[in-house]
């Protein structure tokens, strides 16, 4: 698990929850609870967020290897593994107090993690998967656009052009996929599924960008362990209510353990650091590399085919990320100033 980086500026201190549920301020050179000093720069925090994107590239492959588990069961078990591993690390560091957060923090954390996955799986059940996935992948663009009003971060023409290239690459890749049959639960009109897919993308974008605002920037990253466990409980309840009973077989457990330790575990801790202390504009642009990298991994493991659309999409995403990375580093509002 990644230790939460410290702001090295002399701006506002980090906020943390006090025993009575209010948010208090720690010193600028300490962790949110005023204990262990944590050293990091915005660049290192952004690179930490990039590590989350790398882990998410393995999500489709590991989920494919764990099939045919029902989606809510798969999500619940993966969240339970990731949350438990995170909780063990938090306990070893004697930081269990970081889990004591006010209701607003829990609403943001659990609502973001559980809400996004619930909306996404519901969209896949009501609409064709290719179109639903395409609409879901509006979240990188929304992160870049929401960073301006919610975080006070300027965009600029290069960043907008970069995210445009990345979005074009993702559209090319996803629209070039073979459209399968509509889900058995789909209605004659998939509009409801499309709306849920858009809602999923908006939910994840808001969860990501709001993590660095004044009310939430000081929440310690260790709290993500509690969010994962709560999301696991909700997903497993959903499985019990809406899916046929099932349980992983021996061959599915290795993929499930890797899924919980990485894309549905450590990745959320890394992303939290990147969103709170790094550059959400650059991370949002680079996020378009996830579907491309995911497709390339599926091809490498014999789970897909490499075609011209994939190569063209990869070139567009790489070009967009490079263009956004060369954008001038404008002075931006630091985490917690809004």
C-alpha cells in the first residue's frame, strides 16, 4: 500500500476527522492525523496515480480468467480481498484510527466505489456491452473537464487537444470491437442502459476529482481500506439478492486473488494519492491508455486479436498523452484550497 504523500508547501493543513466526527486541521508537515511525516511531490503523486492505471489495464484479463463467476460476486470477493489486505497493512502501521471518518467521507468513498460498479454492471445488463463500455469511458474526459471548476486547475489548448486524441483512440478501439448479442435482460430500447453507463462515468469522475477538494483532500489514504470492505458487503448483498448462488472453483482463485490485490485493491489506494496530490488533468488524459493496454494484454495472453483499429487507437492514445504531458505547468490551486 502507498503511504499518503505530504504537501511540502506552506498552504492549508490537512484535515482529518476528530472523534466527534468533525474535520480538524493538522500541520502542513505531518500526516492527516498529525503523526508520521510523509514526503512526496506532485510529480511523484501523479506517477503514483499512473501506477493505478497500469494495474487497471490487467482488470479485463484477470476478470476473464476468473470467469464464469457472476459479476457482483466477482466484484464483492475482489473488494473483500483488496480491503482485507489494505486493512492488514493499516493495522500493522497502527493507523486504524484513519478509518474513523465523518459520514460525508464515507458517502464519498463507498458511494464512489460501490456506486460506480453498481451502475456499470446495471448498464451492461440493459444495453449492448460495446456501447455501454464506450459511454462509461467518458470518465477520463470528465475528470479533465471537472478539474477546472472543482479544483481550480487551468486546462489549456494542449491538454484539451491531448484528451481529444485520447478520447478518439478509445472510441476507435471500443467501436471497432465486435458487438455481441444484447444481454438477456435488455429491453427493446437500451436507453436506460446507456443512461446508466453515462451515470457510471460521471460517478467515477466526481469521486476522483472531489477527492482533492478542501473537504476531502485531508482524508488519509488508509481510509480506502474501509471503503473497499463496505463496497464488498454491498456487492455481496447484491449477489445474494439478484444473482444465482455460486462460488469460485480452484482454478479461479489465483485470478481472483490477483484481481483483489491489484486492480480492485492496491489500485484504489494509488489512485487516491494521485487524485489528491497529483495532476488530475494529466491522469485523466493518460487514463485513455487503459482500454488500449487492456486489449494488448488480452491479445498477448491469447484472449483477443490485434487489428489495425487497435494499433491506430494505441497511436492516438500515446500521442494524446504525450501532448498533454508537454503542456505548460500552470500554477494551479493546491489540494484542499477549494
